[in-house]
């Protein structure tokens, strides 16, 4: 039962990756597997590091604060994207995406560290994130819904706002 719980938690951590991959697919942005691997490895490292912090610091850093910060950052990026088109094709933007995706991974990692989950949870989450990004890109690229395609310029901003709201509410 513990292994299934860890897989479920890793999938939850990777939902952001699917949505962000979906946005890239909608905009028909080509991303190399190396960049996706970098984002996934970076996520694994962040989770691994924050698990160690969680084990060492205990309950000093409230995970609700980290969730709130992640939500506010994602809403800010979404609002900015609604009024100014973010340059999703620039390499530096991929670094920003990796950082934004991992703000809440710190919270998950701290919680996993507090619960003394096994350390292999971090690479498992990175692998699942890698595939979530790929599936999101594929699904976004194959979307033919005229409503979605008509409003594709506003969709990334709205998705970031929705992700941020979910982080604030849940």
C-alpha cells in the first residue's frame, strides 16, 4: 500500500507538468527531450533536497506558506501572460517554468520528509513528471477543438491562474 501511495503522490506532483506541457503543445512549441529531462532532474533534486530539509527542520517551515507562495506566483505569471505574451520559446523561460513548477515541490518534499517517506520518492516524481510533460505536449499538440484553438493566446494565462487558484484553495 505504501508504494501505491508514493506513486499517487508523485502523480499529484506531476499534474502541473502535464498542464504546462499541454500549453506548450497548444502553441506548437517544440521542446527537446534534453530540456524536458533537465526540468525533470531539477524537480527530482528539489524534492530530494526538500525531503532532507523536512527531515532536519521538522515543522519550522509551514507547508501551507509554500503552497500559498506557489499559488500567488502562478497567478501572477497567468495575469502577466493575459496582458503580455510570454516568450515561451526562449530558453530562459524554461528555467522560469522549472522554478515555478518546483516552488510547490518544496512543500511536497518537506511534507514527505516529515512523514519519513523513502528517498527514492524524489527520482520517482521526476520520472513521472517527465512523462507528464511529454503527454501534455502530445495532447496539446493534437487538440483540434475550435474553441480552444480560437482562444489559444489567452489559454496559457488562464491555465496558470487556475493552477495558482488550486494551490491556494487545496
